[in-house]
């Protein structure tokens, strides 16, 4: 985990500050760069989902979500 955080910090996605109470603890904060990337990814996700679900009724989309959740549970993947 430490190495991943160091890489994210080096790439400018997070800032890491040491706790004033206990030096063992670090506070992670998102940078403007990571917030912008999140917004871009959320927009892309929405566009992809819209394309994939085109032609499906609201009921069919709800079924798809249920099925997908079940499959993810089957492999132990939890969001």
C-alpha cells in the first residue's frame, strides 16, 4: 500500500501529510489533477453505460444490474 501511495503522490494524484498528533499516521488528500481525472472517468463511464443499455427498458436495466451483482458476488467482488 505504501508504495502505491508513493507512486500516486509522485504522479501528482494525492498529497500526503504527516499527522501532527502521531507521526505514524498520514493524511491523504486528492489533488485537483485527481479530481479532474475522476470527473473525466465518470463522464466516460456514463457514456459507455448509456451506449451499452441503449434499447433496454428500465426493467431490463434493473434486471441486468441484479444479474451483474449476482455474478460479482459469485466471484467475491464487492464494490
